[in-house]
C-alpha cells in the first residue's frame, strides 16, 4: 500500500504543478495516470504545438512545458503510478481515502485531487452496431499480448503508427492479416509504411485501402467483419479477431460514479478552494466547472495553488500555515527539514 | 458591404434539422459555432485538427478550401468518413459559407 498526503489523479500540467505547490507546504504527492507517461493532453495530443499563454513564456512547446514542470517538481520527489486507471475510491477511515487502480494498485491518502483533464484516455471505438457485444469475444482495441493472435485470422483497421506497427509485428505470428485503411496513403512513420507495403507485395498481408469497416457479425463470438471498399463495394471477411486502432480519446470514466456533483462531464467545485461536494476531494484544471470557468493551463495552475492551501488546513487543522515566498528561501528551504 | 451574419443548416445525429446564425467577424470556425449552440461536438483539441471529434459532412455544394494533410491524417481516426467529410474546426466562418448545410457525423463511443 502506497501512503501519501495527496493522491493526484492525472499527471497533466495541473497535476504536475500541484506537486510543486504542495511541496512548498511539505505535502507529499503521488500521481496516477492512465497514460504511460506524464504530461496528459500536452504529451498525448499536441507535444509539438506551441502554447502562447503561459506567463513569462512568449511561446513554449507543449512537450517542453511538461519537461520543465517535471524538472520544477523534482526536488519534491513525487511518486507515480503510470499506465493505470484510477478505478475506485473508498473512504477507509477518518481523513483517509483508499484509491484502487484498474490493475489493483492501492494508494492511501487524506486528500484526493482530481486533475483529470478531459478524462481518461481510452481507445476510440468505431460506432458499429453490436461492436460492444464482441469486446473480449473477438474485438480488441489494443494489443496486449501478441501471442493471443498466433495462427489466428485478424483484421486491423486504421492508418496511424499503431495500426502499421502491429500489422508488421503480427504478420509473423498470425495466420492471416488484413489491414484496412480509408485512404491509399498512411500517416504513420515512413519506414513502417514501406514495410507494410513490402509485406503486401510479398502477399504476407492483405492490404485493403480506401475501405472502412461497416459492420461486425457473429453469434457469441465475432466471425465476420463487413467492409466497404470505394470501388469494389461491400465484402464480408471471415475473422477470429478485429483490432480497430483509431487512437485515444478522453472520457470521464469511473470518476462519474464517485458521488461527485457532475455537470456536463465536469466536476462542480467551490471556487473558494476548488473543493468538491465530497470532503477531502478537490478538482482542478479542465475537469472542474464553475461560473466563469476557462479551460486554460494558467487557470489550472492558479486553482492548484489555492487548492493545496485548503488541503493543508484540512489535513492539519491545528497547524498554523505561514506563507513564504520561494524567492526568499529558495526551493531548498522548503524541501529541507 | 460584407455580410456580417451567415445562415447555417445543421442536421444532428437524430436526423433533425436546425437553422443557425453565425457572425463572420469574430474569427470563429464551424466547430466553435456548433459548440456554442450546444451540439454534442466535443472539440477536444480546441481546434488544432488533432482529435477528429468535430467530424461533419458538408451536404451543400459550397466550394471549400481543400483539407490540409494534417486534417486528412486526423480524419483517419474518424469513422464513416466520406468524400465530403471535414473537421469543422478547420473551416473558418466566412461570407462564402452562407447557407452551408452540415450533417454531424456519428460519434465514436
């Protein structure tokens, strides 16, 4: 069991900066994020895009902002659980929550800070009728264990890196692979595109371009995927597995079931301290809502700063909190003793 | 004088038609207009052609600027993409768009 002062759900910019502000109050933080790396949307969606409204930076690449935040919080030694989804929370004592991830990791703390951005990044699912019925019965949205596909007939759909990479890797393992893609060009890395084209020319895979999946068929398990090719029309393909790889999209996820007041996929908070309706749980950044809310990183930083003051008073109601400037004492002055 | 407001016809995912108005002088794109009318368009990336959550079909014969390579790449992550598919965040509201007809594409669940 991991024990900390603040469990921060979401390792995006707001979650990361919370570590700094909490560190100034000697509060320890543990961050949980479903993505395998810190940075949230900045790393996952737009690492190479410039951001122009971070005070003091006329322009900074999203990826660099995350790198800088990681450096800024390093002295406070935050710990991370990455690649796991915050699944459930339980009140396990007076001022004690236990959070459990989808992989069973448990973390205990008096305060939970939800800095979940737009939600949990989950695979984008094609809106095909009956698709959900076949989840775990022939439809997979990610490849966890390539061996599962040994000697099986597979259809992979998509045109990005993951579709190309898995086509290449599974070509050696599967009995038969069909890759379908809506265009004749791919957006993936050039050498991957070349390799896929080579595999298709050698007859090792079936490459069907200008085509999309339009239906799934089967009784209890998937047996056929119906596709539509622009010139050849509709065709049903016999398969064991259908793997649609269309990137990730954020969804609110399990947070919706934690008894928090939610308005249009956002958590309602008191702007005094960004507390939610559940004592000990705060929400900051893009995931919260209040009158006048702006989804800006700089607003999230402000929210994080005020929030930790309130969290400190909640954890230590008898301790007097004296406010100090980092410029006077340096960050070392906050991390020592 | 330039037209200050244009008319937009939108068919939602239930097939219902709506008539919207949008100002041409506020530097808006069609995704922002749809969001402001509370259509269930996510616009997750804020308008950078990086999420495909504002996918619509252009149902009128307006001649629009061709989709950029970035937009095409992102459309690869959308579903039921047709020849007239566009990411509405990449289409600026302008006078030329008057009476444009859009249909919101199915969402990914």
